[in-house]
């Protein structure tokens, strides 16, 4: 008999600053490539991973989930420590567990949570600039929170769909959305959203609209009309990637 074949579900964290996104790309440093190289070393065979989402260059993850096949008897609990001993400092495993045969990290996902962080400090912080968008002014977080309430529900989010997206439909269900100040950084305002799926750059475009609400460029009540217009031209530019975080994936 050959070695035992097992499906492993792994949760990983990474600082996206030095990665060219999650998905493998020729000649570029990606999360998938670095993770697969690390897992291959500890498994003793070539490893391939499938991510729950394909984060872009510069996007961070607190709870990205991947699935992979392991051949051998290394305990799932041992995988985390072993992998972290060979992975670089900007990528780490949080947990690893046995999954049912055929488990697929992307197809099995029921919802995801993303967060976009604004730094409202008067001066740019060298500690936050890679993980948030510095806006140089205070924001009306209450107005932003009211505005993002219009995102909740099953709607056509064409107004927040980046050009070039090849998906068949722009209809998604937003389960919840809120804006709050981060308790550990008083100057940071975070937009958090949970949905059953996201269009390409959807959260970064939504965050752009909320920034307009937070600075008084639009009234929160205008958001519903913008959604119903289905026009990308009604929203400003897509915000930079460094403020975006994949928080978690639900199954």
C-alpha cells in the first residue's frame, strides 16, 4: 500500500506588502508559490494549495484558508510548527486540520469577511502606512456606518464592479457591514463587510464611496441610489490595496 493520502484545511496569515498577490504568477513572488514551497519541504513531496480567495498584490490576510493534499503520516497539529519553521516572516500558518476528502477551500466557502482600514492621523505613521490608507484628516465614522448599512442584503453591485471582471452576475448577498474605530489605534477607522461573495475590487470601491461619506462629499442616504444606478462611474477611484484585509472565511 502507498502512503496515506489526506486532505488538509489550513488557515494562514500574511503581510501582503512584498507579495504580488496570492495566485502563482511567472517570475513573481506570490503567497501561493511561497506556501507551496514551504509545505513541499515538510511533506517530502510536491504540494499544491487552493485558496479561498485570490487576494491582490499588497492585500493582507488574517484568516486566508487553503486546502491541500498531504501524503504521509505527519499529524495535522504538527504541520503548523513545521511549516512556520521554514516559511518567511511575512507568511505563517495559524492552524491545520484534517478535512473530508474532496474539500475545496474556495468552492466550500459560504462567506468571507473583509476589512478596509483608514488612518486618520494628522501625519503619516511609518508603522501603519503598509496596512492602512492615510487620509490626513478625521472622518465622520457615524456617517460612514450609516452609509454602509445600505450595502446589506441581496443586490446587484455592478456599481462596485471593476472593469474587466468576467463573472456572470454582479448580484451578491451582503450579510452585514459596519464602520467602527479600532480600539488599539484611536486614529484608525475600519470598514468591515461580510458577504457570500465579492466582485473584483468590490470592497476597495465600496471603501472609496464610504470615504466620500466620511468627508461629507455625499450624504449617507445617497448610497442606495448609487447602488440602484448600477453605474461604476457614480463611485470614485478604487482605493489602494494596502488598506484591505481578508479577515476570515466561513464554511
